[in-house]
C-alpha cells in the first residue's frame, strides 16, 4: 500500500516568502521545522521546493534560488530529516503562478485580450507554451532527485482567459470575443481551455512518473467548485493519483467538497486541506482548536485524510505555540483516525448527487465582451453560479434530512448501486452520460432532474429540446420564465428567482404548474406590488414538477430552481418532495438536529458498514446533544456494534429489522462499526 493510501494525517507549511529583503528566510532551521511537524503529530509533511515567486529552496540550476538561504539546501535538508523521523516527505511545486519563469520567459507569459500579463503580485506562465513546459519539467526533475514520496503540483488552472500566441496557435482558429453560453462557438473554446490544461497536467504527471517511477503525483483540484473561469475539468483528476485541495467556504462547502473529492479521486483517501488561519491572506488569525478539530473530523467521517496548512514567517521561523496546540487537536482525533485507517473505507450511499463541472457556468454573462470582463479572484475565493448554488442547496437539504449521499461525476462509469440520483441543472451532458441515466431508470432507479439538464452536449450543441426528453416525459418550449416564477401546487406558491425552462408534458404526470407574475418583474410602471412580484391570478399550462414512469423506474422533473434558495420555505417544500423518492439509511431519530451529518461508509473488507455522526453547529464549540436515538437500516442485523471514540462495544437493539443505537451524550461526533 502506497503512502497516500494509508496516511490520514498530513500537513503543509506555506512558504511564499520573497527575497526582496536579504534577511528573509535567514532564520530557517530544518531541525526546528521537523520538530514542529513532530509536535503536530501528523504522519506526512509537504515541503516547499519552489514558491509562487519562483524562489527555489534548493540550489537550482535552471531557476532562481532564494537569496536568504545562501548556499544552503533547506529543501533537501528538511526532506532528509523528515525521512529520518519516519514522516513521509512530499514535495510542493508550483506552476503557472510562477513569477520567475514569467519574468525570464516573456514569450511564455499568459496574456488576456487587453494585454494584461499579471494580477497584482502574481505573474502567469502559459501551460500551452513549449518553453514553459520545458522549464517546469527541468525544475521538477531537480526536485524529484530528492528522496520524496510524492509531489503536489499547485495552481494547475487558468487565472485568466488567455489569448497569448501559444494559445492562439494551439486553438487553431479565431478565439471568440464575447461570452455566450448559448453559443457553441464560445462553449467549444471553453472546452479547449479545459482540455488543453488537462493535457498539460497529464504531461507533467507522466513526466514525473518517468523520472521517478512509483512516485505519487497530484494537482491542485480546489477549482472543481469554482466554476468555468479557472478552466478545470475531470481531466485534472485523471492526471492525479488522489484528489487534493484547499477550500475556504465554510462547513457546507466542506461537506460537499469532501464528497466531490471522494468521487473524483483515483485512489482513496483524498486529502482535504484546512488552513490554520481564516484564509491564506491572513497570516495571524488562527482558527479555534474546535474549528480545526471539527474540520478534520468531518473529513474523516467522509473517508478522507485531514490536512492542515500553516504559513512560515518572513524570517523563516515558526510559532511553536500553534504546533503544541495542533498536537492536542491531532491527539484528540487519534481514535477516529485509527478507526478509519483500520477500515480504509469509502463512501457507500444509495443516493447519488450529480455534479457536472462542465455545467457550472454563468448565463448572466451572456453577451459580455471579454475586453470588459475581469475576474481577479483566485482558487481561494468562492464563486457563485446557479448550478453550484443548487447543488449546495440540495446537499444541505439531504444533510438536514440525515440522508447520506455520494457525488456522481461525468466519469462515474457504474451508477447501478444507487437507488435515487439527483441531477441539478446539468445543461451540458455527453450522449454517454445521458445513456447511463436512461439505463439507470430503465433498470428500476429513480432520477430527479431539474432545470435545463441535458439541453446541450458538451460543446453546446442542442436540438432545441432536452436530450433526455423521452426520459423526463416533458418537452422544452424554447422559452424561459424570466427571473421570477413560482411552483404552484394545490395549496402553495414556491418562489424561484432564476430563469426556469417552460416545459409541457408529453406523457408525464403533472404534479405542479408554473405560475408567473401578472407583469414583467422589471416593469417600472405596471406591477401588482411595488416591493415584490406576487404570483399571478392563474397558473400557466406549463409544468413545474412532473413524474414519468420509464421502464422499471421513474423520472421526476423539476423546472424551477427553488433548490438553490437556502430559505426555510424552499427547503421545507423540497424536503417534502424528496422524501418520497429517497431511500433511508437513518429510518428515524430522536434529538438529532439538522446540524448533524450522517455518512455511510463501507470498510475495504466489503462487509462492515460504518456510520459517521458529526455534530457541526454554526457556533463552536458545539453544544452537546443528549439522549440521541438513531435507527439505522444497514441491510442486515449486526452481530455487534462498536464505537470509535473508545473502541468499545455499545448497546443496541433491533426493531423491525433496523438497528437502534442510543447515545447518552454527543459532543462533536462519533463513528460506529456495524459487524455482520
């Protein structure tokens, strides 16, 4: 078993210190560095070989060595000392965000339509430049001459819509100058951005494995949740041995992100990075011990490896107080980490939540000229788009309902194990994806699809109707509601505030209809209410929610986007709809609020079922829960139930074939092992 398949506690110390001041990094000590890692209690440490400035921390022959280290090889010394202390050393290397290469290779610089080549302190090198590729390979070859177990390649994404000569030559035709997600010309160019950087990532991965056979390689994958602009696709995951990245969007983003990483990761576990500070732009504001702990516990409950990030001081020193604190946090996590290490589990839910990276676009930009478009955010900044917002909203509802789920992606070949699949507004789908969903329903599965799912193929081509119209039992009229509409049932009006497709039934049973305001919502003179746009007097003839029998299964279609509105009315309504179609792992519960996430995992023995129970409240530390009672449908009557917190067998009862456990007090969480 390779290092990344067995080590669940990891760490990185960020080191992006310039050498503008010759005193910077002069205080660095490999001995102190390794002592801090030992104090933290983690099993693996990622070490900087080169930073975003392009400063190398070893004597490079093809780049720039940081002035502050003089003739020292602090990367090599640290790697050797980690190895002597039985801590797995991983190399950190950055590409594209690499100031030195951009300065020395002007022909390799990224350049947008306005001639911009940088964003503030960051300079960019284009992955489509042959010179850049050779430069990065030369430095990577130097890095891999050291005794490292793996390499993490950072910043494998687009920080701009590059239009340099290298991109123009590779694309081979005129680059469109207007953003338009309804135009196949623009969508095709976007796919070029995705495919070219994925090919670059794979080229670097193959090079690494040729230079050092057996080494693990992974690329920064946090852009998976940040939409079209950064230009990532499942191709980045394909170029990685495991999924890895850092997020800064709070607990809902982490809960979803962990499952997204699990779905895309070629090998388990993936690693989920959590910074010591609130963000990487904040050097001193340390999170509470409770927050660091609950981040890591959530990752373990989702079968991932937890990973902490600290940042070095300009002089090269570290704060021992934090590492002593972190050691206490990691020590508290030990029983749960050991439990997960023992089972090496994977997520094993019966509900699949479809995540379409290619559909995470922003239709509100349609018609915007690239010359007037600017997005200076990085992978650390949260980007909203209606598809991601709807997936997040659905994920939150499932969590509050205590329904475990897994993520399904465009590269998930086998979906037969799922009983219900939810697809949120996945506008761009390949014929292969569509056929998988048809087969899934035909063989007895339940599909819940929303919005414009399957309207276009990957390159934006469309017949004008959904590719899955036969499965949904509805036809798209080619028209949308406008930005305000309502889903009208016999007794409710549920607001959607994003364009919804107007569809008519062609065999599906209509469960609710679309209602639209009497006047256009942006009309300044004609309106029903001056503050709002209430429902019209009558519902339209267009369907809002339908149910269609298909083969041995069924398809539920929801036109409106109320799932993305994280408000009580919409979430309560959505839960009422979903509960009819969702299998239950948690059959019933008492004193178990929506703040508690339940995950279902399966041990690598293929038999043992595990349950993760994590209480992650908005305010930390968590208030304890008392007299919690949970009835699980594990599919069998267990011979014993053990808990991770103390390794002891716990009392349980069987009622109606379900396993009932009682927890006198639940603080942050616990894991349970159901043995056959």
